[in-house]
C-alpha cells in the first residue's frame, strides 16, 4: 500500500508552543523579579494564554508605532534646536554687522567733517594766496588817502565851481546884451562921426542943443559893447582853468571816483560828498570780498591791475591843480558883469529920433 503524504504525528512527544516575542520579553522581565516557575507551570500558562500567530501580529504593531513617533519627534526637536542655533548665530552676525555699520557711519561722519574742514582750509589758503585780505586792506588805505586829498583840495574845488556858476551867468548876460545891441554899435559910430563933423549952428538947426551930452548918450551903446567883449575875454581866461579841472574830474570819475555834484548839477557840501565816498567804498569792498577769486597766487601784473586805478586817483587828486585857483579872475569878470547889469541904454524912442536926425 502506498505511503500517505500526511505528516506523521508522534503522540509520545509533547506539542510545541509558539510564544510571541512580546510575551517573551514580559516573561524575561518577570524572571528577574520572581523565582522561575516550574517547567510544567510555564507550559500550562503558555498553553492557556498562547495566542495565534495573527493575534501576535496585532499586539506587536501598536507597540512599534509609538517608538517611530518618538524617533520622528526627536528628529524634529533636533532640527528645531539646530534652527535655534542657526538663528542665534544669525542674530549675532546681524548685531556684529550693525555694530560695524554704526562704526562705519561714525567713521564716515568724522571723515565728512574732516573733508569739510579741509575744504574750508583750502579756501582760506586760496584766499591767502590771492592776497584778498591784503588787497582789501590796501584798497581801504588808498581810499582813505583819496578822501584826505579831496578834503585838502576842497576849497579849490569850490572856487572852480563858483567860477563855473559865474560863467553860466555871464554867458546868459552876454546873450541878452548882444540881442539888445543888434546893429546899434555900427549906427552909434556913424552918429558920432556926424556930430563931430557938424557945427553948433548946424546941430541946433537939427534940434541938438548939446553935442557932448548927445555923444555921451550914444556912447552908452559902445560902452555896453565893450562890456560884452571884456566879459567874454575874462570868461575865456576862467574857462581855461574850468576845462582843465573838468578834464581831470571826468578821467577820475571814469576810474571810479564818485560824482561831485547833485542831479541838478550843484556841488555837494563837503560833508555830504565825504559820506557819498564812504558809502561807495563800503559797497565796493563788500562786492570785491564776495566775488570769487581765481585759484593760485596773484602775479605782479594782476596785483597792479587791481590797484592801479586807486593809485592813479590818489596821485591825480593830490595834483588836481597845477596852480591853485583864486578869485582874482572871478572878481574881475563879476565886476564887469555887474557893470553890464547896471548899465543904462538910451531909450528906444530917443534912439529912433537920433537916427532920424543924423542919418
């Protein structure tokens, strides 16, 4: 008979019991605290509590899950700790950078102040090189000398302006006298010739009683003509001095000297003119100080050009008059002018009658 493929069970051997690992671990733990049981009691307990293979799998799975979660949690905690360390390092680096930035800002501010101080010093040195302060002081000294020279010459300047006023009045009076004379001087000469070539009887027949008185009246025309000519000649002598003065003053004003007269052409009082000069000098020095100067030291020619006008004015004002003017010529001309103004001419009626009788 053929042999069967079923396994042969040995009834004499005790059955083998499969103990799950968890139970083995429990038994191992209890074995340390309690005395070991007998083999028969252990087998009995194992046979009564022995689960199947499926039950063992169900018991193992829940026990393994908390272990994996703890591992993941530990990893997360370690990652957080690493991030905290990195964050702390980053904060330290940021603090260091901020400290360096603050120091850099302070350093930059200090450098900026140093640069500004150096720029100011450079400008001061440039001004010193251009001698602006020295030039300003020299200009102030020269203007003071110019003012003193004007003060010294002021009485002569007043004399010239008095002469100029006299010339204006004399010119007007001469124009009036010439207009009133017209052709009367020629007629008067002819009348005098007739009177001197007639006898007394002939003159009486004409109606002229006194030859000499008649001639004297006629000669008043010639006298006025002589006054006009004398006044013109004396005015010409004065005009020479006035023209020389006007030429120099015009040149000085072209160099920067303030005008001596008002808008109406009248000479200023000396105090007012001194104030005008002071105001002008103050404005000029202020404008010169505020204007930019070229870089580098001045050459001798540049320094001369800046001061040449003032040296010229100071010299010319000091020698404004070769011969100081006086009132001699003025008095002579004014005397003639007064005579002209007081002179009495024959009346128009008498003059017309004489023309009818003599010519």
